[in-house]
């Protein structure tokens, strides 16, 4: 019992000091004071009626005579309004009225989860905008029409886009690390020639691909989705109850997918309704998109598709790629500061008419090194516009590849399977979560470049053309890019894979037609003397694959010299942003990053906590030694 009491004392101390650190953190001299009001807001009617747990932050500068613009903050899957409190405090101190809320089915809100269905979660968000319009401190553009921006990451990012499409009262959007289509996110397919000119677009998105089974479990079998490192910033989250908290039609569709190991008609219908892809042409609110270059769930292709869909109607769009994302390393401090500044400028201009009009630019982190633990080093670069969107398409370089025809086995049930990366809480078969990526002998084909004479930067999705034959008439492949140094040491770029599903294949390679496939979209510099290695594996532990085994034959397409086509971009160094002296907390969205001063304070505070805990434990041991036996 003593050891439990000692741990409890230490835990209480940490919690107390952490709370003190939050209250002790300095705030900018110009920061406004604010008050918080908690309320339950009724949404829906009849059996679909719910109560939404929410908190309203009202700055002292916002009054009935001088009302302020408002911001609606949406949290990640499995989270609550507490996840976005840090962002709310930051914006309230900057003079915005802010409303945080817990989505239906989570936390203290009632109802069941519908994964951002228009008639449920999206309708709830419109109800919250109604609530803001009723507050005397909120600026109105018309009766019942508040000046409001919507912001969120991951689950909250998709909701931000969806409500902007369904409710034209939204004046500005910030959506980070989120999906364009839950179909292409959970059943991705990088096969086919893309018709888009943008650098991260993938092939035929109309054909369902390979089931991202482990990640789907977070939605349907209980879990929480934060936006980087397996999670995003913000407070700790309680896992969802899975299908216990979801509407029954989602559970039934999920069970059918597990049995079929592929997308079913019922699941397609549900996922389409919850996908911003269905309403992007309705969005008129200027939109800032940020996506993680290491995201294993919502790839750069998702942000690419969102940007294309929104910009197609003339709506201003700015796109940012940063390190991190679901299952990736955390965004670096300079990137967080950059997102904070860009997000603040976005809302200040479009909600308060302050500052210069933000550019519809493209900013990305070009990775120059990836440590063994996944940590990223890179340089932020920027272009005036996203290539192929508001400017001409990027030119492409042709990198020669070599490699003979190869035979690849696909085992029954896809086991044993190669390992690239798994969501948090999952462990590789026969290994631990820190295990390096691993290929299975006989289950992959390799093609590679010569040693590079000069450094090569790839920003976007390379493509290759291959010939494939299969004894089953179809093939599931996982395309990967490795950086191979002169010693032969190889690094799987951000542990990313691009799933490919091909059908209608011949049994003989001699009868095969060329198939274009997209490799993972990256922003990476390969040093001179290094080789680029392309691996096409038949299995991956993160995905659900066919039941029956098969044998594939794979070769680079005959005809012209086999090459890897890569986007050729040269950006300019991005502006450096200065961290604020105080930090109210981070979160999932752009504009939710923190300042260096706050982080330094946190580091000092943690050091104090550690010292006090160590001293306390030592004192406890001394008492035990001097006390009765």
C-alpha cells in the first residue's frame, strides 16, 4: 500500500504543478481578459434530439456596443471540448468570441456518433452558429448571421469543411490533417493515371482500393483520433466506445466490410455523406488547409483534393504541408509557430478585416534528414500558389529506374505480412512498436535509381509504370520509397505506403498492359550519392487484404526507358515567424500552435517537477530505512 500511496502523492504533485504552470504562463501585455460560460445546447428534435456540451469564451473587449467576430472550434474523434480549450483561450485573449463544444456521442454530449453525417453532426454545428448569432457580444452580418470562422483538426477539420459547405454563414475556415473522402482514406487506391495537374493527386479515386483495417478500428471499434504522433495537440482523450456509441447502421456496415474485406455499397453510402468531397463546390468561405507529410491515415492526397475542389469555384485557398500527422512524428516547434501565425492572419483578415490579404500560397517542409526514431529535420519553403491549382502545373523530372522482372508471392490471408507502420496501440507481429520497417522475403519487388550525382528534392507524388500479371487475376500491392545511403543503409520515407489494387490482370506478363501507379506523396531531399529505391510489397500489417493466395509477376513497363516521374519544384525559403512570449496552448488546427516562451516555461516546470519527485522518493526511501522493519 505504501508504494501506491507514494505514486498517488507523486501524481497529485505533478497535477498540481502542471496546473500551476498553466496559470503561471505569461500572457502578452495586450491580451484581453475573458469569461467562460458553460451550457448545454439543444440540437435536433424528437428521437434525434441531443444536448451539446459547450463553453462560450467572451473577451472583455467584446460588448453589445462593440461586438466581436466569433470562432467555432471542433475537436478530434474521441475527444471533447477540452481538447480545444488552449486554442479557445488564445483566440479569446486576442479578442474573439469563441465557442468550444463536444460533438454528439462523446463526453458529456448526448446522442450517438455518425462520423459527421449532414443530418446529425453538421446540423449540430449549424445550431451552434445559431447560438452564436443570439449572443449580444457577437458581430452580425445580418439577422441570424454571425461573423464566424470554423476551425478544427482531423474529425473536427472535416466537420469544419462540411459545415462551410452546408451553411453559407461561415466566413472563414481552417481545416487541418483531415480527409477529403473517407472512402479514399480508408480504402485508398493509388492505381491509375490522375487527370489532375496538382503535385499530390493520385490515380483513379473512383475505384475502391485496399482496406486500411487497423485505422478503421479507431472509428468503428473504439478509439480516439488525434492529428499527430498518433494524436494531435490538446488534452488527453478518452477512447470512444466504438459501435456502442455509434448509430446502428454504421456498425452493421462495418461488420459487413470485415466479412468482405473490401468496401461495400452500404459503407460507401455512409462514408460519402461524411466526406467533404461531396460539398466542396458549395464552399465560399476562404479556406486554409494544413496537412501532415507523415500522416498514415489522411495522406497529402486528401488535402490536394480538398484544395482542388474548393478552388474550382474561385474560393481562396492556401495550403500548408508540415511534418507529423496521424501516426507520424509531432510537428516541430518552428512549424507550430508558423501555423499559429498563418492561422491568425487568416482569421484576422477574413473575420476582422485586419492586415493584408493572405496569399493563396503553398508552404511545405522539405525534409532533409529523418532520424532512426522518426524525428524530422527540414526547411520550410514556399511558392506563390499550389502548382496546378492557381498556377501552371509543375514540370516533372524523369529519374531512370532499373530492375528485372520479378516474381512476388501473396500468401493466404496476407500472412505473414510486411511491416511499415501501425496506429498507436498496435504492435507489429513478433516485434515491438519501435521495430524498423520490415519486408518479407519473396513478397516484394525492387526497382532503384543509380546513385544520384546531385541532390534531388521531390515535392509531391512520383509515378511509375509497371506491368503486372497474377494467377488470381488481381493484385494488391503496397508501393514504398526508400532512401538508400552509400553504405547501403535504407530508410523508408516517413514509413509511408501507397496501396494499389489492380484487377483484370492476365496470368502471363507477356499479355500485361502498362499500369500507372502513384507512389506516396512526400517532400524530401535525397543527397548526392544516395539511391532511390522503390519497393512493391504484396502485404502490409496495417491493411486488410484478400483471403486467397496468389503469385504475381512484376516488371517495369517495356517500351520507353523505365523511369520514375517526379514533380520538379523549387520554392523560396518561407518567412521566419517569431514565437510569442506566452502560450495559451496548442491543438489540432492551424492557428493553434504555441510560442517558444510557453514551451521554455513548460520545460523549466517539468524540470522542477522531476526534481521535486526525485527528492520526495528519496525522502520516502530514507524514512523506510530508518523506520521499523
